[in-house]
C-alpha cells in the first residue's frame, strides 16, 4: 500500500515539475526596452539600500524612494500589458524621466 502511494506521489511530483518547466519555457522573452527600464530600477533600489546602510538616508526616505520605484515598475507593467509585452518609445521616455527624478532624490 505504501509503495503504491509513494509511486503515485512520485508520478504527481514529476507531472507538476514538468508543467512548471513547460510554462516557464512558454513565457515570452522580455522586450529590450522593458529590460533596460527594469535594470535601471534594480540599480536604483541597490543605490537606495546602499545609502541607507551607509547612513546617508533615513529609513523613511528610503521607504518613500522604494515606493516611488515600485510605482514606476507598476506603470511599466501596465504599459506592457497594453502592447503584448512591449513598451513604446514614448512610454520608455516617460518611464526614464520618472526614474531620473527618483535618481536625483537618491543623491
């Protein structure tokens, strides 16, 4: 009885693992403009965290800047949703402008 149950659990595990791999490979590749925006957001998050650790920024200011970065990220996701995973040049420019404003606040 335990052997059948263990075999069934093993088969279910393989099926779930296979389904996860199939869905991961079916995911579309990121558009270069989106990748650029997201890399910049990641770098700004790093700069905020570094400034906070070094004591050049209060926790409240770091929280506000992270929240602003998150809003830019969500705007990028919203733009991409309307264009099947891509963002236009105008949208990229708008996101870059917003990132520039946040970058100047980081210092």
